[in-house]
C-alpha cells in the first residue's frame, strides 16, 4: 500500500494535508496512534487533532471508516 503524495492540500478531493495523508496511510498499515505519533515526531494530542479534522473533511464516522474512504477514493492505495 502506498500513500499518494500531494504538493498541497488542494491536490486531493478531501483537501487533506500531507501529514493527514501520512496518518491515514500509517493507520491503514495497522500502526497505532501512539506509534504514528512517534514516527512523525508529534504528540498523541496532535494525532487526535488530525483525526478529528480527517473525519470531518471525509464525513467519516470513525478512523476505520476514514481509512476505507481513503482507499476507495484513491487517497491511499
């Protein structure tokens, strides 16, 4: 699985930032939020903040739903 890289947040249908795409990609690989925070060198609270933004932009019910939408829409593949 790969994360489709975008120059800016307007290059994808959900206006996701590169960091939000990375979080979705890592989650799709089964990486926990704690591990994502460590990998990206940010706090767990920042991860939670990004998940709230991701779910809102994608109209997703939860993280799993957001990952599924991202895969189906080609944001991650």
